[in-house]
């Protein structure tokens, strides 16, 4: 799907894992693939990972395993964001660091795809 190739984070290996997660959630949406993707991304922007809509990131143990596997990419994405914002990004849910990092980076990845494909 071309929209997934538009992310500024596509150079990170974790983008492949993020793309698999995204694609696995599209069947629950109506329309063609691009319409499904737009609806999914809008739902994520409204509810975030904290809503539980991303089954891969519901349990802390799943987030921990994902974080360990992709630690360098996730830390680099966070650093890019903090450099762009000029301020540290706070863990406002006081969740474990690895859960926070998975949620932060996945949501940012999806937001980036949305802005590059639908705005």
C-alpha cells in the first residue's frame, strides 16, 4: 500500500512491524484499502493506543517484547520527536517505559502517514 511508504519514519526497520500491525486492523473497516486506512488512522487519532484498539499493544508484556526487539528504532524516533518539539515528551499515563514508547512511536508513525496521505 503506497500510503504506508509515505512515512518519514520508513527508514527505520520498526516501520515494517508497524505496517503489519496497521494492515492487520484494516479488515474491520468498510471501503477500499485507502478508505479503510484513513478510517483506521482517524480512529487511532481519536482514541490512541490507550483505548485498547491496537491488540498488539494492550498488554505490558507484549509491549515489553516489542520494545526490546526494536529498542534502537523506538529510542531514535522519540529523540527525533523531542528534537523537533524542543522539549522532552512526558509519559502522561505513567505506564511502564516500554509501553509508553510503543504507544508514542506507533501513534506518531500513524499520524505521520495520515498527514502525508490524507491532509
